[in-house]
């Protein structure tokens, strides 16, 4: 039998029982829709995270006081030691040819007060190059001057979340706030950056000179990290190697001993975000695929019922010359058509769900061609797999017994 004739016969058979066909497809529709929606959430999250990482500057490196095994064989966790100093940051900027800027960084949590309003937030401290390294601008006002950093001036820049909670619609530039009861002059309002993954909300921040932080808030001589920008994104690996050699020399780390610092680049963060996204896509897709398996079982049940109802029809077809192969192909075609039609509707359903999720939750969702092809391919495979047994059972019917069936 010609394949197109087989498909036409299969479609006609399905149209005869519209309600049953629709209910059978429902499992496939929900399954495909779930896969599309879940993968779109994971893909959207990955793209959103990648965009935010890249917006921080593609040529940025971060040097952390760190970890691994210490000299002497003792284990030390990330951040459990304090080996980075302001002198290290200054040496990186001065002696590494492929480094454009380097800024000390300190992070503390503090309470900010303006008149009768107060807000607890992260206070980050750096030098005059800190926001340039992070590719960050100001909406109004300015950044710190070199003299303000050198003198430990009580000045700060704040993010929009802090502005909203302390000042409302007022322009905060030129106003004085208190950070842990110490007065600071607001010299700049930072541009909005939004969520920043494990950093939290970048707009919920105040930035002060690192010298001021070390004198009045942090009161320690070590740094949380050193933030660095390479001269060019293509020079990142060279800058990383220069920083490593310089710090090993400054920290007197002997050959064979592990570093007491860790250098991370934006590429490392992008790769980590991609790995997380792929795992999340696999996890969510696997969970949603259970619905497809349930839909496949529904197709098998209905096809078995269909074979039972159409025994006489099968007998007549065989009596006029249809071969076992023709009967097998006919019922397999019905199962695949049923599954693919459900898949097509499911793609539209999943796309609509992903858009609704984006609208109501403000999450970024992104439906990819890959997820559509994957869902449709899986849908067709489900139809073939679960439709084969009923089709095989139909093809093995004895023509004489089938014609006797009432």
C-alpha cells in the first residue's frame, strides 16, 4: 500500500472518533507542552545569566583569597584565609602588562539611614577604577576621585534599590546618608543592572572607597578579593598568568606548593552558568517527559480498543488482498499521526505557557528550535513505540476468524 494512502486512511479512521482522538492526544499535548515550557525556562535563565555576566565586562578577572591545601598539609576552605592586601592590588596594576585596572574589593553588610528611612544592604568598597572594571556607569553624579580614595573620604555611590527605599523619587546626589551611623555624602547614582546570580540584586548596593571601609567599617588589613580588568578580552589568559606569577612571588609560594588564591574569569562564570543551565534543562525536560510517556500509554490503550472494535474491518481488508505488512503499517500510521498531531498542538500550547510564565512571573523564557525538534521527535517515537504492539496484534489476526466477528 502506498504510504500516502496509508496516512489518508489513518486520518479518516481518527476523524471518525473525534472526541476519543482528542482525549487520547491530550496526554501528548500536555507532555510536549510541558517539555517546551520547562526547557524554555531553563534556556531563558541561561541567556539572562549570560547577558548579566557579559554586561559586567567580558575582560574582567576576580582574584580571591583562597583555598586548597596549605603549605604544611592543612586543608583550608575558600575564604578561610586572608592573604590578599591592598599592596597586592597595587602591584597587579603596576607590574602586569596586560592588566588595565585593578581594584581592591571589600564587602560588608551595613544599615543605611536617611532621615526617618533606613535600609540594610551590601556595601562594596573599591578604588576610583572599580565601576569602570565592572563596566558600570552612573545615572547621575559621578564616581570617586583619586584624592577621595587616597584620603579615605566619606563619599558613596548607591544603586536604584537603595535610592527607592531611602529617597523615593528624590535625586540622592548631594544628600548625606549614614552608613552604620557614619555620615557619607552621596556623589553618584549607579545605572540599573538587575539581578546578578549569586551576587543577588546589583542595584541593592552602596559603594564606598576601600580606604574608608578599612578605616571605619571593615577595620581589617585584608581584602575580600581583587577585581581586575585586562587590557583586552583577548588578553585575559595572559593577564591571568601574569597575576598568578606575581602573587606566587609576593606570597613566597615555593614550586610545588598550591596557590593561596584563586583567579576566576568571566569565561569561567559563563561556562558554569552554561553547565548549570544544561543540567536544569535535562532535569526539567526529564520530569516533563513523564507526561509524554503517560500519553504514549494512552495511545496504546486506545489503539488496542480500536483493534478490538475493527476486527471485522481488518478481516475484510485481508480478504480482498491486504497483507500483514499493510495492516501493520496502517495501525502504526494511525498511532504516529495521532502522536504527531498532539505534538504539533503541544508545541503551540508550550509556547503559549512559556509566554504566560514570562508575563506573570517576569522570568525570561526562550523557546528554541532545538526544543521543538526534540519534542516532536520524541512525540513521534512515542507513537511508534506504543503503537507497534496494537498494530502487530492487528496484523496477526486470522482473516477467517476476523470475518466471523460480529
